[in-house]
């Protein structure tokens, strides 16, 4: 089949605040083909910057908009998909944002190819021999504004049937007394059995000694990992922290914009859990390659997903067949835009696990009414001329 149309959509809530909540806006790509099949994907990256990567006028032979390589591309096999991807990214490589922006197209290409070949994406990635496995979702949200709020949130997670939960950002930072109060409240609310993960939200910058002290403060709370205690580019800090053997496993990597960056976290930074966002690193293809990097270096792979269930499905296909990676980030408390973006969200089963459906492609269907409701029309005028921005109708 041939890709005949690229559409890029900027969706936004009416108000976007400074809160660390990535569901307030989003960037979608829809690819249509001559067969009538269409594929969808979502990037976790600034929507307008991402849109520019698809449509901005070329600057020279190595900065060519992504849409050029997609329209007219043949897509009948996994080899075709890798070729299209390579051509698009290679010609746009002078722009760092391109991996983030292309993530949505890569996910849409896998969705399309799965539908074309009538198999789920995970089968195209890992072969027909390995069955998909249910995973344990952890309810992922921000800390409350006060320890009492955090305790109430944690109590609610347990009551909702989650067997694991993560809290992060917000009040967690350099003040160790406040950190301990929130982490203790989270543990009290979850009870002793539910797994607790904590996202430190870059609390200690580049300072590995402070980060180590932070892990020691939490040592009695049975915390399953401490996430991003340092900044994403503090690779030496992560290595120093790993060499001091903290009592709590360290997780990082969600910022990875390429497989090479992901490799940096495990090979040079020594993190125990490599967290990869398929909507940032360059799509399902790059996330799957990062999973292999984790496996070669004795790290566990886990998704980072703070978007809709279109992104969650894409994230799960990457590692659902791998028995060694059993945890899934599962965002709760997202915006209505994010919560309603697909008709058929991936809800936990009675035993608390989540699974993909055995359907062709990604196995989720975009709700066009939601896309229309939050669609923010974009027009770019350069020297008096309105730029071509692809198909606009939903
Ligand atoms: Mg995080």
C-alpha cells in the first residue's frame, strides 16, 4: 500500500498551566493510504514544534520536512517501515526535535502495517512464538499539595485495586523533611503490600551525594525505585550514585530522544530501570531498540507514558512479549482530552493486570469526536504566504 496523506493535529485543553501534567495538550499524526486503511500515533513533545518538523520549508538537503518522506511511501513489510523511517529521519537529522516529532509517525506506520498484515504490532516486533503477557500497571500521578492530600490519593489508589502506585514532582525537592513526610504519607495510604515508586523530579540536579542521602531517607519505606533524582543530562552523577550502591534501585531515561541517549543511561549512568517514552525517543522502532540495550546491560525496561491510551498501547507493544519486564506506567488523573482520546481504553482486569487486545495494529481506536473537540487550528504565514500544513479535516 502507499501512504497518500499526512495529517498533523494540535489538540489542547482550553487552559494549559505550569503543572507537571503532560496531558494538557498533545500532538497526533494520522497517515492515510490508498487501501483506505489509516494509522494514528501520538508524540509526547511540544505540539507546535513537532508540527514544524513535518511542514517547515526545507533549509538545505539535510533539513527536509518529515512529510516529504512519508507521502508516496510504500508500506507492505517491516523492511519498508524501516526504510521509510530511515529516509525521513536521515534527511531531517540536523534538527534535534525530529526524533520526538517522528515518534507519532513511526507509531502510525506500525499501526498501519499491523492492520495491513492483520496482526498485532507486538507480533511484528517479537515474532509469533512469544505470546503477549499481562503486565502490572502502577497508577502514576503527582504528589498531593500536602502530606494529607498525598495520603488520601494513595488510599484511593489502593481502593481502586491498584497493586502499585507512583507519586512524583510537586512538593518533592531539596527539603528532605517535606520529602519524607510525603513519602511516608504515600506508604501509609497504600498500606504495606502495595508497591510504591517515587519520582524525585530532578530534585538534586547534578549532586550524587545529595541524591544518595535522599535514598537513605526513604530506605525504611520499601520504595521500589527512586526515579530521576538527578537531571537527565547528569550522566556522571548517575554513575557516581550507582557506584555508591544506593539502597533503592534508580530509574531514569524518560527524556531519551534517541537510542544513543538511552544507552548512555544504562551503560554510563548505571541505572537499574530504563524508562523509555515511545512518543519521545522516535516511536516504537526506537523504543524496541532501547529495550534491547537494557537487556544487554542487565537493566529492566519500563515504559514512560503520561499521555492517552493511544500512547499507552504503543508503549505496551514494545515489551508486552518480554517476561522480564513486568511493570507498566499507567497514568491516572489525566485531562479529559487524554482520557477520552480512544474509544476503548486499556483498563485493568479483575486481577489488577493490563493486557493488549489481540487485534491488528495497535488495537485501540481514536475517538474523532474528542479530536474535533480539542483541535486547535494552526495557520502559519511566512512573507504573506500561508504555509501548507497537510490535511486538516478529522
Ligand atoms: Mg518521571
